[in-house]
C-alpha cells in the first residue's frame, strides 16, 4: 500500500499543476463517472507498470548478472578486507585471490590470519596475501587511529575496500551488557567510519575504486531483539549514501545480506546458504549495484518480505518468536 501511495505521489509530481487543477475542476463540476474510472484506471496502469519494471530489474539483477573483471575496472592495487579470517570475509578473500588480486586482511587473531594466508596461497600459489593485526573493537581515540594509520602506511594504493567485519547479538536492549553494546558500535560502525576515512586518500582519483559494506537485510526488516545490530546496519546505509555523493571516483555497494551459515549466524533455517556460495554470487554484484542482496535466494526473500506490510509484520513476528525460543533455550541450558 505504501508503494501505491508513493507511486501516486510520483505521478502527481510529474503532472503539472494546471493539468491536475483542470482534471479536478472537470471532475467536480461535471461529476462524469467516466472520469472517475479513467482516474483509477490510470493509477492502476501506472501501479502495475512500476511493479513490472521493478520485477524486470530484479530478474536482471539476480538471473542475468555476469561476472565482471574487477581488476580491469578498479585496477590491481590492494584489496583490503576486514573480518577475512572467517565466514563471509574469508570467502570474499578466496574470490579475490582466484581473480588474481593482492589481498590485505585486517585481523585480530594472528594464528587464524596465518592459517587463512596458507589456505589462500593453496588456491593460487603466486597469490599475494598479507595481513595486519588490529582489533577493530576500539574506542578510536586519536592514538587508536594513529596506530591504524601506521599499520596501513606500507599499503599506499588501494583499489577496493571490503568493510565486512561485524558482530551480532540478538537480545533485548536492556539485556545487552554495556560492553556488548560498545563492541557492537565499535566493530560495526566506528571501525568502518575510521577505516574508510583512512583508506579513501589511498584510492586513485583518476580511476574508479570500490567500497563495499557487509550490511544486512535486517536493516530494512528491523525486527525485535536486533535493536543495536540493526541500528548499526542502518548507520552503514546512511553513511554510504552520503559518502557516495562526495566521491564520483568511487563505486559503492551495500550488501543486504540474508542468512549465511557462519559463526555469527548459528540459527537453522532453509534459507541459509554457505559463505562460499554467497560470495561466489555477491562478487558479481559488487560495483554494479548500489544495493543488492548479493544472492538470488536472499534477493527473493527480501523481495517477498518487503512486498507488503502484512508480510513484513508476519516476518517480524516469526523472527521475534524464533529469537525468544532461542533465548529461552539458552537460559535453560545455562
Ligand atoms: N552470517 C549472516 O547470516 C549475516 C547476515 C547478515 C549480515 N552479515 C554480516 O556479514 C559480515 C560478516 O559476518 P560473518 O557471518 O561472516 O561473521 P563471522 O563468521 O563471525 O566472521 C566475522 C569476522 O569478523 C572478524 N571480527 C569480529 N570482531 C572483530 C574485531 N574486533 N576485530 C577484528 N576482526 C573482527 C572475525 O574475526 P575472528 O576470526 O578473529 O573471529 C571474523 O573474521 C558482518 O558484518 C555481518 O553483520 C552476516
């Protein structure tokens, strides 16, 4: 229904006021019933037309998007990935290594980082993969930022930044500890802000570069018990949207990620996919679309859930019940 009223609004904006005034004057003075029907037929056609165009666009996005040569498009300088020691970030690192990119991982755990470097060099023996150790859960004082900049200083040119590291906690706000809240904000928002600020000057102004955000479909669904987590993902959306208008030389993509089987998401569900599966699809979407679920399964899921308010409300109820069940089980097991 919201979309219906939005379309009416757009239609009105496109008509000039004289036309609208004449239409209503004729409608009121003549009370012609044919006008009444024409009026709604017009809206009907417009509404169906808009839906059709959106469906075709989604069809193209999720069925016809082909692999593109990211090296050719963005150059072969460093690809920086946060949270590449596990889950989605690690799968992204594999995709970039397969495509011959130089990968720099920002990790907090050195033994895990070394292990991933080994795994990645097995995929491609001449792969150039390095890491810096930096815990993203910081207050980002001037000293913290200086430390980050110093660690990044050997990496003078960057083609692509994948802001992927993130943590999630599904709990009611009052039950989140203060340190859990701080960590969510530090890792999911603050680190992205300061890292992006540090990296942009390293991107070539005469060539296109790319910045990707591992967002979440929850930033649109906004279910209960994800207050701070969804809030941080909404922040990334706003951050990207404003930033993209300041930098014509940078492409931006916000990934509206759905359920992926990783340490972060241990729930069971049929819509879950493996991180490798997710990234082999999402890599085709980055740089091409400003917003994408990255995978057909997640695209369909988001499309259905957000298609009307009734479905959105039902999804919120299902998620709420699911999280409550999980929280109760956790309490029983503790
Ligand atoms: N999985 C899903 O269903 C899902 C859905 C929507 C959105 N997402 C988003 O996708 C992104 C990746 O999530 P994932 O599912 O791949 O999670 P994951 O498997 O838990 O991996 C998270 C990565 O972030 C790193 N990390 C966490 N805290 C860090 C810190 N303080 N400093 C440095 N690195 C840190 C982890 O490092 P360690 O290896 O040292 O732990 C790991 O490499 C997140 O932004 C998440 O919000 C995931």
